[in-house]
C-alpha cells in the first residue's frame, strides 16, 4: 500500500479511475473492514485502484467537539491495519480548519472527482462531510448522477443488536472487556509503539522489558497481561509490504509503577522470556492482549515484586502455550 500525505498531494500516483472510500477508520473494526472489502473487490473486478481517504487525527479534535477522545489506533497503527486489508493507496489528510471549511460541492468536485478520479465511492449509511457536516448520503447520490461515478451507501454492521462503532469499542477497551472488544474488532485488542529507552530497572530485577512509546491510543486498564508481540518492519509504516515477524509470547504491563514511583504517568512495558528477542530499541512493536492476569498494585519491597513477576510469567506461559 502506498501512503500519500496532504490534501495537496491527492493527485499524486496513478491518475487512473479509483474505487474510493472516505472515513476516520479508527480501529479498523469489523464494520470498517466490510466497507474495505467492498472497495477492494470492486477495484479488482474493474481493474482499478482501491483507495482510502483518511485523516491524520480525528476531526473532532480540530472542531473541538470531543477534544479528549483517544484514538483506538494511532495513525501508524491504522495504516498498518489498512495495509493488511489489501488497499492499494491511502491518502492521509490533516483535518485542519481549511479542510473543515470545504463545502460539500467543493469536496466532491475538487477532491473526489478532480483529484482522485473517483469511479465508485463506498461510505457508511450515516456518512457526513464538508462544512457544517452538510454533506450526506443524499448529497453524494445526487453528485454521483451529476459527475458519473457509482455510489454505494452501506448499512451499518451490527453485533448484539447494536451498531459496531469505534466509540462502543473504545468503551470496552478502556473497561478491560477484551472478549467483547475482540468480537467487534474482528481481532484482538492491540497497540503499536516504538521501543524507547527505559530506566533499566527491569533488567536489574532480572526481567528486561521493552518500553513502548504509544501514540495516543486508548489503553486497557492498568495491570499485567498475557500477551503476544511482534516486530513490524519500518516499511510497514508506509506500506512497503514487508512481512512482520512472528508473534512471540510475552507479558505486558500497563501502569504507573506504584512500587517505585509516585504520580508518574502510565507506561507500557513488555517482557519477552524467549532469548531470541533482542535489540528492540528503536523498533516498531505490535502487542496484542490475550488475557488480564491481575490489576496493578504496589509492593512493599522490590523482592516481593520479583516473586510476583515470576508467578505472572508462569501463568502467562501456560495461557499462551496454545499459540506457540
């Protein structure tokens, strides 16, 4: 998948007709993937390019509708998930005030038709766009007749009698309901981050950890988790198509290190007991959560924490055996 950044660069790359979808695609959940499958299949049938137009950050953060909303996936993570859906091109637009002020007519005429050469457009049934959210499915249906592209408004995907949405999944993730979130995502809850330098305390305790810098992703509750991790080649950030490493069992920790710190921020640390996992700093690491082992807690002494960590690893190894 080729990734192209900026609204001014939408015409870059092949200029032939494209099958397009537009949206935030936060989490790339089951509902999103249904739309993406339709785009991919239609493009292949017509020997055309499949394309996604998405945003570098959620529009609500620019419009200040919900400024505190955390993404289910960072932009880097979202691009990786879109790549796995077999999309040819992803155009990443920074949703700023200028973009927010585009009229519905300008969005269709200048972007969808003029720059992207849209042959077919797929969106969800409640899709809105342009200044004041005045553009909607009816607007696009009329525009399709005027400009001669095909238009499809897909009904929502539903689970448990309710629409599958990023908001619904975000609530489940932050409550720690991994099973329910997995059903709506169509995959396990996961995060993606760059491994950065830590304090080295885990190594001194006998459990060297990879410290992750995560980019504004919604996190599961503080605690210790049986998990799996894998390194993602840097090419995966821009759609190079390189295969990621195999999943490796691990223990993941999210919390504030109450045994050693006060009022510290939340950290994400991952411990791999396999000797083959080395030299992680600076690498891109994807971690998926399998089961919560226990909540975070403060220990009276470092020795007590070490004993508990040994128990955590034993329990995680047993849980993760069937994945090896």
